[in-house]
C-alpha cells in the first residue's frame, strides 16, 4: 500500500478554512483528519478517537515528558492540543491522506517536522475588513471574541511566508479550485 500524504491547511479564524477543507474532504481523495490529543472536554456529539482523543492535563504532561508529540500548544489557557507522532504514523501507514486542522504555529511546526512529505497551504483573507465581516456574518462569536480573533489574525498573516503556498479566499469557488489543484498536483507528482 502507498503511504498517505500530508496536507497542512491554516488560516486566521473566519477566513473560510473549514468551508474549503469540507469541500476537499468530498472530492474522493481519501482525505482524513489528523486526530489530535486535547485536554478540553468533548462538545456536543464529539466522540473519543473521532474528532479528538480527550485526556487529562496530567496525562498530556506525561506525553510531553515522553517526547510523544510532533507539536503541541496551549491554544487557550488551560487547554492543550497536540499532534501525536504515533497517531500520524498510523494514519500514513494505513494509506490515508492526512489533513491537519491546527493553528498557524502548529502548522509551521508540522511542516518543519515532515519537510517534503507535507504540503502546507495558507488561506489568506482578502482583507482584515472582509475577515471581520465574515466573522460577524457567521454569528458564532461575541464581539469581544471577534476582536481577539482579528488581533491574532494580523500576527497569523505575517506567518504566511513560512507556508509552501498561499491561496487568497476572495471568491470561494476560485479559492476551492486553486486549493484542489495544489492538492492534486502534490498527490500525483
Ligand atoms: P474558518 O474555518 O476559517 O474559521 P469558516 O469556513 O467558518 O472559516 O468561514 C467563515 C464564514 O465566512 C462562514 O460563514 C463562511 O460561509 C463564509 N465564507 C467562507 N468563504 C467565503 C468567501 N470566499 N466569501 C464570503 N464568505 C465566505
Ligand atoms: P477546537 O477546540 O475549536 O476544536 O480547536 C481550537 C483550536 O485548536 C483550533 O484552532 C484548532 O485548529 C486548534 N488545534 C486542534 N488540534 C490541534 C493540535 O494538535 N495542535 C495545534 N497546534 N492546534 C490544534
């Protein structure tokens, strides 16, 4: 069996990453999410081993001490998220193409770890104003949270040069076909 390939797709919150990743998942390309370990509690219908592996802070710290992570971060105070080496290796060995849904720093670290085995794509909003409008229209975040996300977006945009490719998500259909083209080129090169 051919080992799977790795795709890192990162973007400031509200840019349209989930929309684009959901589109990619439906293209029959054998794409699977990397399943991270987290200390946050499951939400709604989330199941252990599907969206995440859920664990305690104590167990997470043991994994840090054992050097089990490709990367990990305290994304929110007290909430740790990390990519386990063993989990990604298992998915690649099963022939899965793996998509990483991690924050921008996590994406940069995963690319450093896998080098040429991974394609990293940064999805860029057309402007900060457009990003704010998308977050407002999505209606999932309070004005304070939107302000925090916008403040962080400026730092995240400055990190775009660390990615292999950048796609601007202005017109959604155009951005989706550009990302699909990059993914197919990497899969079949
Ligand atoms: P992210 O996963 O990056 O936080 P989402 O995929 O949730 O972002 O998209 C944020 C909002 O912007 C959603 O309401 C989505 O429908 C909308 N959106 C996505 N792409 C575009 C686009 N090109 N133009 C306008 N709205 C968009
Ligand atoms: P949520 O709690 O909403 O599922 O995720 C919160 C944030 O953590 C998102 O930005 C998500 O991309 C990020 N995240 C999830 N898993 C990982 C991981 O393994 N590493 C890093 N660095 N970020 C992660």
